[in-house]
C-alpha cells in the first residue's frame, strides 16, 4: 500500500512470532496477506520512531540499522529513484 511519492514512510513490524510462522509471513508478502497476520503491524507516517523493550536488532531492507531504538523521518526531495525505462535519477517530490 506504500506509494513512492506520498511523502510518507511505510513500516511493517513483525513481533513475538515463532520461526515457522515467520516463514509464512515472508510467503504471504507476495499478495499482501501478511497484513492479516496477528503478529504483523503496519504503520505509516512522516516520522517513525520504534523502541524495543528488550535488546533486539532492528532491520531495514535486510540491514541492521540499530538496537532497541531507531527513528526515521521523510526529508523533502531527498530520495533519488531510477524510474523504469529511464536512465536518469530523479528527486521525488
């Protein structure tokens, strides 16, 4: 449901989930079914701040971006995107 140019961050948080059920989450992402799973929450906003109660690694696109707490904010015209069929980067507005 995320849009490239709406100025909002979309975050999916997966929590308190057994490993086997986590595999199910990955499979259901293909058709959006993960949003109906009890341990999966979706958030959207111009600023997102997440804080864990325990010592847990926080990932973004497979990269470890922090432990315990992380914040992200949308900065106007700071995302450069290559559009399909175009060999130039464009700043999204």
